[in-house]
C-alpha cells in the first residue's frame, strides 16, 4: 500500500516553500507538487507545517490520494511508482472523467503517417469539423448516436471539390466510398487513443466506451469496373501522336501504356522510380509500403516492347528512371497533366471517363482472361496485394518473380507494339 505525507522542500527566491506530497510505494519515493505554498511563519523550527488551514488542505489532498489508490484494489501493487504518480495526477486534475481533444489528437497522429495517408485522415477530420461546427471535440462525445448522425451528414453533404464549386446550385453528393472511408479513419484514431491511454493490466481505463462495437461501418461499395477491352487498349497503342512532342495527349498515352506494361504501376511510383537493376525495375509501392512488412516491394522485368518508351523518358541525369520529376514539380502536378491528356484520348476514341488506374484494372482482367489464362493467385501477387489468408504461408515461401514476369509477357503478347516499340512480342 502506498503512503502519503505532506512536506516542504527548497525555499524559493520569493521566500515561500512549495508543499509536496511524498509518496512511498514499493520502497521507492516520489514527490507530487501541489498548488499550496507556505512561508516561515507557517512552519515550526524543524520545518514542519503548523498552520492549521494549510494542514487541513494537505490532509484533504492526502485523503483524495488514498481514495484513488483504494479504488484500484490490488491492481496497484505491481504498478511502477511513476505510473502510480501519473495516475494520481490524472485523477486529481480531471477527476473521474478523462478528457482528450479528438481533433487535436488526430492532427498529432497524422504527423506520424505518410503524406498520402495523412491527407486522407485530414479530409475525414475536416468533414467531422463541418459536422460539429467547431474545432474541438472531446472523445467522450463520440457515441453510437453521434456516429450515426455523422454517417448521415457525410452521405448528404455535397462533395467539397471539383464541379460543385462551379455549379453550387446542383451539387454532387459524395460517393458511398467516402462514407465508409471517413468513418474508418475516425475508428482507427479512436482505437489508437484507447490503446495509448488505457492500461488494462493495471486497471487504468481512461476511455471506457467503445462505440464502434455497436456501430458497424457499412462496407465500401464495389469498385467500379475500369478494365478496358483488349481492342480498346490496342486503339490507345495505335493512336497517332500529336505534332507537339511535349503535349499532354502524347504524355498520357505513353504513361498509360507504360503503366499497363509495368503491371499497373501507379503514376506516383513512376515519378519516383529509380534506375533499373540488371534490366529490372525495383520499387516499393508507395500506396501500401508503410502498411506492409515487405514494404510492398515489386520487381518487374522490362520487356523489349517498352525499349523506345524507356529511352524516350529516360532521366538524363541518371538520378531517376524517368525524367518526369524534371518536368513536373510534384507527383500531383504530373498526375494532373496525365488526367488532362487522358481526357483528350477518351474524347478521340469514345472512351467514357478514361482514368489512369484503368491500366492496372485492364492488366489484371486481361491476364486472368481465357486468352491468357493466368491463375488468380499469380494475378494477385503481380498486383502486389496483401493476402491475409496466406500471410503465414508467405513467411516460408520466397517470391518467384519469374512467374510474375512470364505472366506479364503473356499478357503483353496479345498486342501489336509496333506503334511504340521496336519489337512485337
């Protein structure tokens, strides 16, 4: 059992002493500062407190400390003294109610995330702030009812970007994906707070409520099919270049083809890609690298049909694989140029809403089709998707990259690459 005793230490420059509560627990001593100050007139010659008003204050404080410890039962016996002191300070400061500004806590956590992941959390947090119409939110306010109302708010709030700014009278609502994604961010931060501030081993439960046990997130709607038919892909390959070499259409066409032939490589990974290693492209997929033990590593053999494109966009400085970083200040600007070029290609070929990600979907669909016949697990590996069901097995098996490379070669062999490459596979 811990013992408590008021005492003074070290005279201050103003002639006062701060009263502290000496705490002894498991034969170790710590001192808890108080907001009580005394002078020499309040003390005996042996530096004991004699002022009855101060003694009453100290006794009341000691009583509160004992009550806090009594409420912990036997759980405090094995608690380190520093943890005990922090627990007492927390209870004395906030009482039985723990307070945590959820918005400020979320902002702190985003500093530990990758730039892309943090951006998603900031978007969700901004939506939450629009919902509550203030900049502070105690974590205790997040209840099942609160989450249900927030879910309705997200579903009915107009999208905050794009065409809505131009046509505010006919706003476009958010997609079902936004509803699920925003609430998933809130759940993740709530779980982090419970993990950080609760200590079940010693009975310290500062955040006792778990609203997400009863409030179930709606599953994200199935991703819209973006795969293009082989003949549409061939039309993009064969599309004549514009006379202006640096045009967005030319850039978008080449990068779309590169993405498809590099097994659905994202534009941000192309922007940062490093020089080849023995004719092999090695990179870590930025979208999932921070969430994977293998850092989402990918290795892709460069097929001969890409030789001309690889030369066309080679980095003259040798710092990166491609020269995109010399033409665009950031991956965002690079991606914006691609989207504008893809819009032009879609208009020319009659493709509704042609997106860069369609290259990745198309590779997967074509590789799995009867024309190529790649098994589903190889397609799964080639896309660098994490597999929860195979996680343990993957520990024991080294990835055979040649299976993925052969699958890619078979998928690419369906097309005539004369328009962009030296060879036809």
